[in-house]
C-alpha cells in the first residue's frame, strides 16, 4: 500500500453503512446506504460510491452521487429515504442497482453502463403477471436486497425481513417472513422463479442450525469455490453471520458469525462485555489480490443512525468455514499501524463507558445524551473540515486501539480538552507492563505517557480514573 489505511476506511466526515463491496474492472467499489450526520433517521442522503484499486485499498476515491431519491417515480418528491442497496453486473455487461426505499416493501432497479455513473430507473421487481412485489397484500415483506449474477448468466435476487415483533411501518398484509431467493428474467426486473424461502425467522423451526443467530435482515450473497454464501444480520442485530448452500435456492446451513460490531462472541466475549457500542449491522464479502475482506459498520453520536463503514481481513478455510474476526483499528491496512505520527482518537475499536455498552437507541434527547460517552464530530454533515473526537470520557471509561507496531515507540501524547483530575492507566495486549500517569487538566491539554519496551503488534488501551470529563481528539506516537 502506498499509505496507511485505518477504520473507518473512508474520510471521517463520511457515513456510509451497509457496505456491499464488489470488484469490477480492477477496482473495489463500495455501495451502501448514506446516513446524514445528526439526522436521527436512517439513510437520509443520496447514494454515493467510493472505490479503490484492487492492489491498494488505502487509495479511496469519491465517485459522486450514483442515484438520487427522486429518480424513482414512486418517490418524485424525494421524501422517501433510500435504504441498503446492492449492485451486480448483468449478463449484458451493464450494472444494475437494487434498492429498497423506506418501508414500502418494494424493490427498485436502476441501470448504468458503468459501475459508478448516473443510474437510471428501470422498474420495480415484479411477478410474471406484472404485480410489483411489496404492494399491499402481497404477503412477503421485501427488504435489503442482495443480488448475484452467476457464472452461467443467471441472476438471483435475495431479500426479506425476520422481525419477531410488530413493526408499525410495515403495511398491512405484508409480513416479515424470513429471507427469500428469486431468479430474474433477462430484463433484470421480472421474477422467473420464486420467491423461494431460504432462511427462517426466529419464530419458526430451526432447520438451518442457526438457533440464537436466526435471520433478521441484510441479505448479501456471494459464490465462493462453488458454494453460495449468504451473509446476513442476525436477530441479535450487531453481528454478521453466514450460511452456505450448494444451490442458490438452498437449503442453507448456518456457518457461524463473521464479525460483531462489539466483538461479542469473539473468543467467548459476552454481550454484557461488548468492546464497542452495539447497533445494527450490514455488509458483504469481497476478494482483492487474493485476500478476503468483510465490510460492516459501526455506530457514532449515541444513535443507531450515524453509521460509518469498517472492514476487516477474513480467512476462508479449506472446509469453507469463516472463523469470526475481531473489530480492529487497522482494518484494511497491511498489518499493524505505524507507531509514529498523529492519529484521530476516534479510530478506536474499543469504547467502554463506566456502566458498559448498550445497543444504541434510534434517538435520545439532548438532555439525556449529556451524560453519555460516544464518538461525535464538531462540524456539520459532509463537512470535510470536521473534527471527529471521543466525547465525555469520564472516570471508569476505557478506549483502545488494535493494533500498532510499538517496537520503536517511546511515548504517546493524548490531545484532549476538558477538566479532569485523577489518573490514566495505559496498558497493552501482549505486554504485562502498564503505565499509570497522573492527569490534571483545565482546558486544552496534552497528556504525555512514556511507554515501556513493546512489540511489533500491540493493542493500546487507556482507562481513566478520577473526576471530570475529557474530549479526546488525537493520539500522537513518538
């Protein structure tokens, strides 16, 4: 890589969750929904795309708006938000984006000659007799489409929802009934076969071996070594799981958890001990230069609706299984981050407030947020000059980073704002040593911590003990 890349892998002013990565013509393109910082509603911005060369996933380029909300004739006033999409290159060589908007239950299709141009509306997915899926009384509630063009040119569309509680947004007559597969005609809109149910909800018989990790949403489909891999968000919300089948129509067998956005389940970690605030999850797999990656997202601003894209390396073993990977700060980087230079404090992959982590709410009034610890920013949405930081770090809070090469690092300096009196404890994953530093700040301050002799791969954690609160802006390694 020409330069380092860390999580989040896009600029910190960009909020693109639900990332579906695809390799087209030597570049990895990420398609996702687009949150608006501070909007407190999902996917309020238009679809945009970022891409990077396959050989250098540190070099992300903004490709611009690819689909406006107003492009769909059912949304001419632009009031309906565009939810998580997916893209495939069809048998004709053109590129097709499949999307759901708000809670209509329909799936729209738009087409473009290039993977990042201006997509134009093509139609809504429909049955052979012309009935659009998702229309009232159609029974199945369709949501979060995932799409695959197979080697033989057949196109398979997956969608569905697996909520076990009532969602008032879903129209009467449509039900969250699990995940379904549909084969499409060559027009890329009409259903040729299906819908065929491929994953059950938590209320139904566990025929997939997924008990405790049943399908909820976020269908993402890939074909790997002749097998179909369905990545999905489970009933637990924070985790991306996978199931496999030798046929696109199943039966699918549960494989395991790939990633949790709180590291729940990794090395036996419980939900009560989540390393990062929990929230919904959505993402997909991509292979670049022989390496597989999982794209997913995290939550900021103490809300479920300000989400940022992350990515981690994964390994697909000879038996086809994918071991769960941990959430890191180094992500797409070729190994640990350098133990020199200045890094934004908000790239932390561990953030534990005094009373532990919760599943972020949809909205929390400002007077209740004042006592919370979370990542936020000083600028407005899409402000390239924004400053992102960890807000309201109090005594008992832990924040941390995985991983740095600290073999030649002598000191870490934390750039902070706020009033705090007490101590900060600095400790590591692979070293039994720890450093305790007195802290007495009034306004803008720099906390200098001398480090012991460390290794080429270390997690760097900090815990505050004392009174007051700090905003942590950056850490400088020397």
